[in-house]
């Protein structure tokens, strides 16, 4: 019994230390934080994956639990697979794009580091969205600007963390970092474009095969 | 195990059969709060066979071969309804237009084939411009025979007089209409002398006739023309008037075919005033920047008015309701949100657009042709008619549907449909309200179709009327309960639970009764964030007022208690005070 209690306490301590104090430390002391993240191995893969899953859950909860004043969509319009795809797809595409661009620019980060960095950036977004969700149920129409402020704060902090993370992990200067971000966006667009092309071609090949099948079965040839 | 499967299977089959039976043809549709198309109830249906020429009392089918306009007039004294039906005749076959006057049972009372006028009442310029059946009245004619007058003193000839003097020598001359396209009657009461005039758009004669209703002579069988409005000389337009409206001051508003500058406004004496109703092009920042570099000639050639082709008008309460086609730039549609306008006397568009979607006929449509013979593109609104409580109906000739909106711009119901069956519309030329029914003049089938409101539409109409008169909830007047809008909206919900606008009406009732929790519930069902916000504000205020005292007392008690506790703890530990305030973190 005591063992179980100990394990639970240990788990909560881990969660508190890793998922709250460390990301908060990264926001407040960015350069030092990212350095500890990368060099002293304080970034953990399990935490990164947990952040991704929590971000997906928060996105889905926003549909249902946001107050009516900010969210007048009906729950039947929510596509949970879409929400998963948006979050996971965005992270994977940005990771791959960033990694492929930094190999050109002599970046020092590897794929694992970049992925974990992006997932840690989700922390302010998640926190501000949860606060925003609670606020949207309490505020009236005139005060809804506070909700907008909280959500924007989450997004701004996320972008800020991402920016400093790129500088720190790849050990770039400011100009190189901006260039990298620009090229990352271009690379992400290329990946998306190629993906759409692939899907279209797959559809056409499938359609072609299906038409042949229909011709064979429907015609009285044999 | 097998029994369970059979039970489940039969249940599913029963459900499927229910589903297939329930989806019958003839279901109406409407647009929900997001603009998506959902199934709904039709508002107006056809219950009696449409009136063809014989039902109206016209003796020959050739007299009703090209119907162009229908107008319902409520008599200024007796309040009876008089209908004016205009048949355009044919310009190519030289058949004059005929005006039929019907009673409210749609039976022809009088048939007017021509009008008369006294040339002495008109000035020379007008006399030279008047046309009859397509020919100018004064022009050279071949024969030099003497022109006879008939027994009533009306000249036998109507056009082709040699000269003005010859024309003026007669007391009364006939005038035949040529493809007349609109009729309107207006009783002007706001200044003496009171006038009761009939206005007729004589399209292919390029003139608008103003006929005095009080000059009806049963010997002649017609009325006398008091004024003729011909092509305004200031404007370089080919004046082919197609629709007309007269306001309470006697100003005449005319829609002329092929004129894109707007509705032409003439003053009561016949002179051209201005154009009304068009929108000005809005300049984007790029346009303003580029204008700095344009030369004078380039700026002069630029078109500052969006070319709008107006199609129909109605007049109610000093406001002109006008419909127009969507504004196109070549083949692409640039502005389809302003197809219905409510123009106030100063010329500004004041239509209320407070519904879920903007009043424009079909909100969603395919922009290109998908199949052969498919109707595509935005709705082409042809006519508009308004009833006593501000609700108006427009007819769309693209897909032949009727859209009814209320005073605030909410889409009430969609009715009608395309087709060649008797209850479908194929080429609508005029729509008019006759009481609660809607008359549609169909030029293709040459009938008058009577649309009557369905059960749910009757209740919706009553609810909209109550909202227009400001009665959101039941009131007790003189000891009697006068039902308000919420009572009817609740009946609408019973008939169609998906009618989202009704929930807002019910919510307003609860808001009036200060029951904010229920009001919030109904506003959420009606997807109205504006009213929900108002109800929520009051609700939150109420809760705060209720719980402010106890919550504050507990909070203050907690704070006081905590500070006392800390003091006691400090005192108890006493010496270890310094160790407690130890070295902090780095």
C-alpha cells in the first residue's frame, strides 16, 4: 500500500518537475533553458509525446466546453480525426522541414531534438487555451477581449519559444535563424504540395484500376 | 444467439424502411444559421388550379398571350382589392396591349384597349414625342383623306398626323399601348388636389402614361391621359420604361431597360430628377494609390457607379423596395449581397440584414454549369412584394423559387419550384400579395398561380406580425389575453423543431419575464450570440448579487484567519524565526 502511494507521489513529482517547472524555466530563462534541454538531456521524449496528446485533447475540448459567446459551432461539426491530423501533421511536417533545411545550413540539432523542442513549445499554448476555455464560460460579450488576449498570449509565447529554441539548438545567430524559419516554411509548403500530388495520383491510379475491374465484370466478354 | 441476431436485424430493417418512407419528394429546404442547406417545410403551396384566360373571364386566348404585369390596389376609401392585369400584346404583330381590371375574385370587370387624350393639354414638344403602337403620332402620312371622328368625338386615327396643327384640331385622340410592361395606381393625398392616377409603362412607345382614374367614361370605355413622360433630354438613354412606382408625393420612379445607372426619378410634373439606388464603387487602398498616377482622361473614363440592372420595385411606408441582378464583371459575380434594397426617401439603402444570412435569394449556389440545362449562378430576382407587417417575398427566375423574408431580414421560408406542372413557376413576371395569399403571374404558361400559406406558414406569419408590432409575449389588454409572438413561435417549434429562428423568439419572451437562465438556453438553441450575451450578463449579475455577501464573508474570514494563524505560529516558534527566513533559492 505504501509502495503504491510512493509510486503515485513520485509520478506527481515527476509531472510537476518536468511538465511545469522545466517548461516555465525555459520561458523565463530561454537560452539557459534550451541549453539544459539539449546538453544536459533534461528534455524527455515522454513529456514531449504527452504534450502532443494533451494538445490534441485540448483542441477537442475547445469545441465542446468553450462558452457559447466564442464558440457557436455545433458539436456534430467536430471532426476528431481532423483535430488529431492537424496537430500531429503540423508537428511532423515542421520537424521534417526544419531538419532538412538545417542540414543545408550546418545546424547542430538532430531530428529527435527538433521534435522534442517543438513539442515543448506547445506548453504555453495548452495552458492558455485551458485558461481561455474556463474564461469563455464566465465572461460576457463586452469582456470577451480578455479571452482573445489570453489565447493570443498563448500563441505568441509558443512562437517565441520556437524562435529561441531554433537559435539555441542549432546554435545559430539571429540572421541565420530568420533565414532558417523562412526556408522551413518553404520546405513545409513543398512537403504539403508533394503530399497532395501523391494523394491525387493515388486516387487516379485507384480509379483507373477500379474502372478496369468494372469493365471486365460488367461487359459480357467471356 | 441466433434469436438475438434476428431481433437486431429486424430492428435495423424496420428503421431503414422508416427512413426511406420519410424521405418523400416535395420537401422544402432552407438555410440554417451557418448558411448550410437543410431540409425544412415549404411556406407557400398551390391548392387550387391556376387561373387561365377563361377562368379570369377573358373571352379569347389571343388577348392573354403575353401577360406582363399584375398589380393589386387597395382602394383608398372602401378598402376593397382591385387587380390590374396587363397583357403586352405583340409589337411584331401590331397588337396593342390590353389592360384588364379585375375584382378580388379574379374576374374581369373592364377591358381597356386604348386610352384617349386631349392634345390641347400637352405642349408641342411632348406632342412630337408621343407614340402610339410604335409610330410617332405626328409624322407624315400618305393619304390626304379627311380624318373622321367617331360618334363619341374621338379621332379615328391614332398616329400619322401630318402636322401638329392637324393633331390639335381634334378634341380627343386615341392612343394604343405597345408592349406595355407595368401598371401602378396611386392615390396622392398629402397635398391638394387629391389625385387618383394610373401609371402605365408603355415600353416600346418609350413613354410612361399618367391616366386620371376619375375621367372614366363608359361611352368611350376608357380613361383620359393627363400626362405623358417621354425620353428625358438630359440623359442620353434609350428610354424603355419597364417598371414604375409612385411615392406619396407623386414622384415617379421608373426602371428603364438597359439603363445601369439606377432607378430614374421623375418629379410630379414629369421632369427628370436623378438616379436613385445604385451603389458607388468602393476604392481599395491600391486604387487610391493608383489614382495619383492617372491622367485626367483616365479618371473621367472610370466608372464610379456599379452598373446595376434593377428588375422590380414595390412601395410601402415611404420606402422603395427594389430588386436587381447581381453585379457582374464579365462572367464573374463581384457583388451578390445587395440584390434586395430598401431605399429611403434620401436614396440610401436601409434594408435590415439581421438574419442568419443576407437576403439574396439562394445563399449557396454553384458558380458554373455542372450539367446541361442546369440553372447556375446567383438568384436572378425579378419582382418583390411587401405586405402590411414588413415581410417581403421575392421571386427568383433562375431556379423559380419564392423567398419570403421578414422585416429584419430573416429568411422565413422558401417555396415554389421549377417545372411545367400547374403548381410550378416557369417564367414569373409579377408577384403580389392578395391578403395572405400570393399571386404569381406566369408568362410562359399564361396563368395566374395562387400560392396559399401552409399551416406552419400561417403560424410563422402570425408570429412575425406580432414581432413587427412589438408584442414578444402575451399581454392582457382590456381583460383579454392578446397573444404575443412567443405563443406562435412555440407552435412553430411543434411543427418543425429545426426552425432555428423561432427559438430566439421564445428566448425573448423569457428575457422579458426576467427568466434569464431559460432565455440563455433558448438563445443558444437559436444560435444568437448577441442576445445570449445580453441574457448571460443579466444572469451573471443576478448570481453575483445573490452570492456576493456570503462569498466575501468567507473570503475575508479566511484571510483574517490565515493571518492570525501565521502570527500565532510565529509567536509559538519564536526563536526559530531567523531560521525560518532562511536563505532562499538561487
